[in-house]
């Protein structure tokens, strides 16, 4: 029965008739990959275009952030701790992987709580966690900072680099650079923000959107629902991931985030500074801000020549249009951040189109 339903949904999507081109954007990097992996993207009807958005936290992290982290480790002899997908991201002059090979103390962790444990076990060393991610990971990082304060672990700090996705979507819509007819909104992020966190897309910008899950059925139903809204000229938001996403979101997670972090302006790769899109530690927790604890002056920021990752993140071009894609820039030898992360558009296109 399940396979029959999937075939039915697939046929519905395949045979939708669109008189004019329709551009929809998926905001989540996991959706970017899953549209390829499930084959749903392959059965899009003619005139339906899927545009990749800035939904990969590693990809939107700027060179300046990594330059600063490396400089902190060099100047202050700290242990850097990070999620594994940050290791190979190119900075202006190097990468964490290259620096680790050269002797820099870099630990790969699976949770910020692992970094806190390293600090507790090494009281004579300072440990800095690279706090990079969207709303999905922020609550755990907030809990970690609270725990460090409660347990008086003073040799632990984070380098704030988290970002909020709704302001980024608003920035794209305000720019008007890309003609977008609707959005596939992220499931995991929306589990934290709730449906309410996205209502501005429909109410202020008059764009229809659907919150989607990640399996074949989720993507098929969500795409069909979104295209039907667009065809009927309707705005609004549909929650197709009701088992996970609620109207108000995760109130407890929102509470701990708000207690530890305050919204701040933040720079996104390729987009620039977006007001209120970043998070900084509140005054009560400022002692755990590695940027304040270990002041440095990083070298001048340098961008990779020819890399068009920024334009890809803004939805202006596809990875296939970058002259470096699949040539100078591959997963084995990435030039830009979009080729490094498993959620990056370039990595997905390379895996599924080459």
C-alpha cells in the first residue's frame, strides 16, 4: 500500500501542468540533498524549478570566523573543538584540517557537551567550542554554556557563530534578486521556531510556503501542496510535518535559547550582514565568549578566486554554473564551503549529477 501511495503521489507531481515557469526555494540543506536522494527532483514537471537557499550553516559561515578561530588557537594555545564538517572548510589561508596536521590542537566532537567534558578533564587548558549552526543546534549549546556556569568550568568558552534562518529568508525576499514563487521550509528548524516563526513569509511578502519533512512522501506531498497554492494564486503556510512541527514550536528550547543568547547582526557568506540573524551571549554569560576572552586581530579576509559559492547561497546560480565546479573544486579538494558540507549544494550536485 505504501509503495502504491508513493507512486500515486509521484504521478500527481509529474503531471502537474504549469503554463509559466515556477521557482520554489528549499531553505534547508538536508532538503537539498533529499530532493536528489529520493529522486523527487527528477520527476518535477516542466517549468518547475527548485532553487537552493542558504540552508547550510557551514556554508554560510564566513572566512573571517574561521580565520579568527585559528588565530585564537595560535595566539592563546587553546584546544579548538568543532563538529567534523567544519574541519575541511577553507578559511582565507588554510583550514582546520591543515592546521591540525601542522600541530594545532583541534578536537572533533559530536556535541558541545563533549567539548565541555574535555575542558573538565583538562583544567590546565582552555577549550573553545566553535558554535556554528542554525536553530536546531542552538538549544544544546545554550544548555552547555549554562552547565559550564553552574559547574564553574572557567576554562571553557564558545566562539559564537550561530545563525537564525527566518531573517535570512526575509533578506532574500527584500533583495528581490531572485524571482521566487514559494518556499519549502525546513522541518528541523521549524520544530524549534514553530509554524509561527514563518508566518511573515505569507503575511508580509505574500509568498506561499510549506513546512516539509524529509522522506519521499513528505517531499512529494509538500511540493504538490506548494505548487497547488501557487497555481491558485493563494498565499498562506501549510504544515506538512505535523508530527514534529507545532504552531508554537518547542517552547522549552526557545526559552533556554533566549536566556543564554540575544539576537545580533551577523554576516552570512555571499549575502552580507543580516540584521538580527545572529546570536551573541547575553551579559550574564559573556565570560564564556571566546571572542571577548581571547582578543585577536585575524589577517585580512581573502576569498577564493573564481568561487561562486556566495551566488549559489543567494539562489542566483546553480552549482553547475560555477566555473570551478567539478574541476578545480571537488569534494576531495574543495575550493568553497558549499562543496565541503554534506548539506552543501555543490556537494549534493557533485554526488548526484556527476
